[in-house]
C-alpha cells in the first residue's frame, strides 16, 4: 500500500475514535455536519474514501485542526506566528491558531480606545480576561468596573459588555474566548495537601 493509501486508511478509525471519545452518536454528528449517517458510518469503517468536502465539516464539528483528522506529521516549529489585527484603535495578537474552540488573544488598548460606537455588544460565547498592564474599564450589563494589573474577569458574552481603556496608560489584556460558551476554570490558590 502506498504511503498516501496508508494515511487515507487510517482516517476512518481516527474519526471513529474521536467521535466515541467525545461521546457523540453518528446521528448527532450528522446533524452537526449535514453529512448523512450512512456516509459517516462508511467513512469510519473505511468503506468511503475521505474527501476534503467531508473532512472540513467534521474538523469543525470536532473542533480539531484538519491535520489531526488525517494524521499529518507535527510541524517542527510549534511557535504561533501572530499576525496583528487592528480594530477600532485596538490591536489583537492571536496566540492560538486552532480554528473554533477556545481562542487566546493579547489585546492592546491605547488610552481612549476603542473608538467608535460606545454601546455594549452581545454575541455567543464566554470570555475570560486577565489585565497584564494599565487599566481596563469593563462595562458588563449594569456593572461598571475598573480592572487593574493582575485582576481577572470572566463572563457570558450574551450579557451586554464593552471593554475600554480609561487611561492614562496603554492597557494590555490576555483574553481567552470560547465561541460555544466554554467555561474556563482558574484556581486562585493551590489545593491544601
């Protein structure tokens, strides 16, 4: 069997193991991906050849990189090459490259940012943030809080919210965001032995 054939033959068992590890039925996976139960079953058993059109929705549904589904070799350099995103005067540095699931960002807010609409926003997800430096104003529903270095906040992003830098210095914040509402757990102190 050629190397490519071996790689393709291993996709089915890998898909089955991933689905079972997550406790998902074929029917649930079919609903999440739009792929029929029979096609999913044949993919897992090796009776259907995996294609990109089938693997992309499966990778999204399982929240794993496509490389993980096909067993691609690990890349030698694991560093994330952050490409800054600038919006409304703020800079976001992505610290993860995995699509879907939890995302990590370093957010840099110059004094007086963000600019534009001062209204609070809502969207699906759950956010955890840690102030590295400066001051951060968090408007969350009826709350109006000033967070300083070392302070942490976590909240459901369906609650109206807005992050602002009241100054006088640049604020740097570490953000973890889960688009499906994943909760993050932070232990404040070590467990007693």
